[in-house]
C-alpha cells in the first residue's frame, strides 16, 4: 500500500517535468491492485521498527521490506537499499546493477 502511495505522490509531483495527470496515475494504481497488496498494519509497523533497528534502514524502507516479507516475497527489487543484502527471508536486488 505504501509503495502505491509513494508512486502516486512522486508521479504527480508538480515539480516533475514529466509528471502524470491524476487520472493516469490513479488509473495505474487501480490497475496494480489486481496484485496482492499488503496494508501497513500494526504487525507490519512492528516488523518495520525491528528491521530499522537491526539493519539501519529508514522506517519507510523497513516498512517496504516488512510488507514484502509478510507477503512471502523472496526478492525485493529496489535501487534504494543495499544490493545483495538479506533481510529475513527477503533478498534485496538492485535491478539496475
């Protein structure tokens, strides 16, 4: 859920030269809900706080990792975290490496 919110915020940001309209960004968010979406609940928050403490990630990055782990993801593709790092059952993969 948090990643969908972040996408919408960044894609429609007024300072972005290639920003998307509300209609296009909202349509993409709606289309992506056909995939499983992990809400940020108290369990995810508690896991995120533990991950942040243990691995030194920001709370927001830790919440993404916690949500991925809760969904049973084996790999998390992101350029924001350390490539090759293992957090619980989730391997961090930078797709641009």
